[in-house]
C-alpha cells in the first residue's frame, strides 16, 4: 500500500505538532504539511496535494466550516474534522458532516487538548478509512460502463417475480439528508 499523505490544519501550533506526531508514528501515514488557518490550508492543499486533511473547526481567518466548503468545491478530498466538546461545537460538527466532511473526532478536553492521546488510535483509524474510501471512489470512476451497456440493462424485461430494491444508509446527520432525498 502506498503512503497516505495528510495535511493537518489547526490554529494551535501545539495541536499541529501533536496530531502530526501521532499520525507520523504509523508506517503508512506521512504528514506532508501543516497550516495554521483555513486560508493557508487551501494554499497547501493546492501545492502539496494530500490524500486526507484533518481540519480544526475553530480557527481565525477562515474557520473550519468555511474551509471545508471550499475544499469540497475546489479539491474534493476526505476531511476529518476536529472539534471541541461543546454544544456549539457539536452543532457545527453536524453541519460539517452535512457539507461533506468524511468524519469527525471530538477533542477530549477542548480546543487545546493536552490529552489528545486518548483519541490517537481513533484518529489514525479514521485517516486510514478516509484514504481507503477515496481510493474506492477513484477506482469506480475508472470503471466506466459503456453507454450501450447501461441502455441494455435499463431496457431488459424483468420477470413478474423480480423485485428492485433501493437501499439508503445514513449516519450522523443522515436523517436530515435523507429527508431531503425522501420527504416524509
């Protein structure tokens, strides 16, 4: 497996160092850069082309939600949000998931978590999953079915006993997203 390149965006130099050290301990992960705010993060995404981004929510210049929206428009990458354990932080985290964040991790003790080591394994696991999901999407884009094969499948007659099932799975923030797809 190739190395997973990660960009860490957080306004705290301590948090950038701690997150980078945790991720760099894994043999398949390499932190290729850090940024202290969303604006700098967008520049580094363009220059460094990471596979995965970790993104703090509360930052000056360009906050995490605004940065996430721009990442999804300009460089659709898997983004793992880091948030404080506050009610406002939870609401923003849910909005981030709705805007396209891959997942989130709550900082155990607020914006500068001296005990972030408690979620170290979770952070590494989520980075690995985010990368794997990105690779699956890339692979599926390369498996393009010719238009005539799609038309043949659509025109195929179904037997009277044959059923078509559509399944939709949701996670955090899913009920609201599902309501947009299928209004109740």
